């Protein structure tokens, strides 16, 4: 039966008069067809009788290739009665996710997406993913990307047949689906695909170039993307396996009763809330005249509600009546995600050393598991795996074998900080809060009618320097680019509102979503390789620290303990430390001695490379020259400053990256930091801390 919100669809039939059609009717018919065409519809559909179809989802979704096919796709549950089996049956279900990606200037993002699709452990055998196409079982993804480098856009589909686990691979299904799509769209498609079996739902990632066989731009109707592809996939699966019976659906639902993820039974219960969504009370008594669910599902819903009760996601509110927890849906989604992540972590952690089984208490999924570490200090350990955390390849994750003896899965957001496998990292949770620089600006502006400039700052605070005030201006510029305020007048005056601290907090929260943790590379080499190097290592910093971190005696922690003991013995042999009973005393300025040793060794290599002598810069000494590049060493990162007759190495800062090749000047303050000024001399913008 048609619903009240179904689109009114006029059907023009034959005239009931034996005589010719009246001129007025002809004009009316022509006007209707004209208006339908003007609004993106297909006038020819008005002349054809057919099954009831769902309305189009929008004016523009009916435009493009495949629109007519999508318009004829029947909607609804699809259930019908099969006389042969005496049961109700329905077509097999297929899930389709789609994105249309603009490719202009996104070559790097495309390469990143290809690496994500071909990553390790996605095949059924745990091997890397392999692209295939219409005729090739081992297609070249890089060549596909090069062919489409100048395309305006690319279509990306994720197709997951509900019966995917029953197949060894999805290549045949995907090829049949793409052949049907070519038939529907009226053109040969240039595509590659890769199958992923690393989640509970096997699926195929399909990349389709946005051009037709004659080189024109391929535009696919939105309705076809939304409904047509899924319908074709369902037809193929139904033809291969036969229709899905009620009994089969029931068996599937029975397997979902104890699942630790969001299931169809959960969605049924959430839908039962109806107008009571605020209370989320569901009544499963199934009283006659009040039943809002299929009686065949009552026992399954009751069983699922009891399972959720044990998970503390429902609570009894009467006989066969439950109250759903407000966070039930989100919690079940996170539980499903955690299950997939734990399987990934277990596979990676046992690849090098076999383990008898998953020790759930040794795995921490940050952002889902509620642990004290997520609110405290950094996560320090060895990088086991890094990859892309989502299908859009915009967020990254890192699996760390921690010094605390546990394995950590951390969403590092969009951070581009290199994290080489086997290297040692520190991942520190970032807190979103307004900074002292924001409070300073708000305070000064409040005292000067809501205005802020460098001159106002210097008049307000006689102890402030111009370079210090400039750091506040750079902070305001960064906030304005991201948030759109505060406003800056043409003369450079900033208009600071009374809500400036709220604006700064919103800016920090946006940054937090993009980069929830600060990634610091402690060492790019394995920890045991640092025990005998002439450089200031993380091991040395731990040995001389007054407050050492807790290191477990299991897992990676045991390896770190061994490395600390070996490093300590090496320092004694190098006469950089001496034993006094059970204690070990280290040379004063040990870290600087080791850092200078490595710096001189690296400087010798650089001197031969660039043909200049190396000069060491002492604290308080002025340095002036051209920033050439960053130099990564075990002791840390350094900036190579080239001068007329020599060069020097000084501590690197991330904000120097965009100034490579420019002249800089500054004064070494404490041997570890410099307040830089862009350009030669003492004028020009400075690079200071915020």
C-alpha cells in the first residue's frame, strides 16, 4: 500500500471518448510533460504502467547515467511467498557505500588510499590486498592511478554482500556486478577492486574512473548509486544462492543474540521506542492489538534484551519491559569496532612471537577503553604497525608495544609525523584548552576597548619585547584562518570580543579532533641498537632522570630493561659513569657530552658533503645564516645553518619547516633553543614560542 508521503505520480491513459482528443487535454498533457522534464524527471515514465516505485530522493539524483534503471527499482522489504517451499522469501541483501572523490591536486591522497587498500592482513589468508580488474587477477593499482591522474573525479564503492563469508573470494561477484553496471550505464568502465576479509563483513573496495569509454566525463545518477547498484548486487547474489527464506533469516538473527556489537535486533528495539525515544522503554509482551513487531521475532528480542541487561545496556522496567540505556547504540558500535581492532592487534603482535591466545587485558584501544592512561601521561613504546584508520584514509592509527607491558591502539588523527616500524615513539594525549597567550590577548584588549596590536601590547606591558608580542599576533592569525574570527582591520588592529577565550577553545577543539595526540619520535632505530652508540639516546635520558617512568618486566618492557642495563654498562666502560656499590654515578652534563660527540661525527660527514667547515655554537652566541635543511640524529633533530665560510647545527623546531632556504638569525639561549628572526639583521618577523 502506498504511504502518505509517497510522491504523487500522474499516469496519463487513453481518452475515454471515441472522438479525437480535445485540444485542451492535449495542451494540458504537453504542459505536464514539459514541467516534469524541466524539473529533472523523465516524461516517458508517465506513459508507462508498472509496479509501484519509491520516489526519487531529489531533483539532481535523477540526472545522469542509470537514472531510468534506478527509477524502475522496486522498493520495500521484497518479501514474497514461494509456493515450492511454502515459505516467505526475499532477495539476498547487499550493502553499498559510495563516494565521489574530486581528484584535482590529490595525487598524494590517491597514493595513500591505494596503500590503504593493499595493506597487510586484509586477505582471508592474512596476506596483503591484491587489485584485480575485469580480466586480470593481479592488476596494477599504480598504473590505474596514473591513467586517472587527470580525471575530474573518481567513484569509490564499498560493496559487502551479506553472504560474503560463504565465499573464498568476491572476485566473481564483483566482476558480475561491474558487468551489470556497464550495461546499465551504457559504457565500458575502467575499474580495479580489492577484497578485504579483515572485518566481520567481507567486502570489496571498487575504484572506478570518472570517464566513459569515449573519454567523456562519467556522471552517474545519484538514484542509481543509492539504489541501482545495491539492487544489481542483490540480483546477482540471489541468482547464485537462491532467495533468502524466513528460516534462514531467523537463524541469522539467532546468531546475533549474543553478539558484542550493534545488531539488527538492537535496531528493532531502538525503533520500538518510537515517540518514547526519550525514555527508550520497549514493551516486548506482544499484547494483541498493541503489537508493533513481528511475533516471530519476539523470543529473539527478549533473549537479546536479557543479554544487553547483562551488559548493563538495558534494565528491567516490568515483565518483558526494558528501559534502554541512552548510550546503548554508541556503546555497541564501539564494541564492534573494538572487536575488529583487537583482531588486528593480535595478528600484528603475534606475527613475530607466537602467543597461545588473545589476552584482552594486555590490549588497550584508546578512545574506546576507559583507562587511567588516557587521562594521564604519554604512551611510550615500539611502533608495531601504522596505517589508515578509515576508508577515507584521512585518519591514521598506530599500534604501540608499550614499555608498560601492554599493547596500545591509538588514533593519531591526521598527524604526518613519521613513525617507522620498530622505532620508539611517545604519544601524549592533547588537552583542548585556551592558552596563556589567549588570556594575555583578552586581558590587554579588555583594557583597550577591545583592540589589540603589537604597539598596544608593548605600551600595556613595558617588560614585553616585540618578538614576544609577535607570537600573540601569529596566534590570532592561526585562529582567524581556522575559525573566521577575530576580525582584523586594514590597519592591522585586531577586534577582540568578550568571548575570545571561547573562540580560542573552539580552535583548540578543532585541532584536537584532527590530532588527538602529540607524536614525538624518540628513536628511529630499535632500542637494543642504541646501547653502544656515541649519542644522547632515550636510554641515557632515562638513566639520568630523577623521576624514572615505570617499566614493566614483561613484553617490550623486559626488552627496555635489558637495554638500560647494557647502556649503563657501556657508559661505565666509556668512563662516562662509575659504580659506587649498588649505585651508578654519571658524569655531569652527560647528555651534552654524548650529543656533542654525535654532532661532531655527523658534522664531519656534512663538511665533506657541502665543502664547508663546521663551527660549534655556544650558549649566548649569535647565529646568522641560511636554513638549508633538517638533519635527523639519534640525539634529536637539528637545523643545518649555512654561512659564508662555515656551517653549524642548532636545535630544530617544527615551525622552521616552511622557512627552509631563507636567511635566519637568532641567539642560542641555553644550548637547546633559539628565538629566530626571519631575514638577516635584527628586524623582521620572529619565530617564538606561543
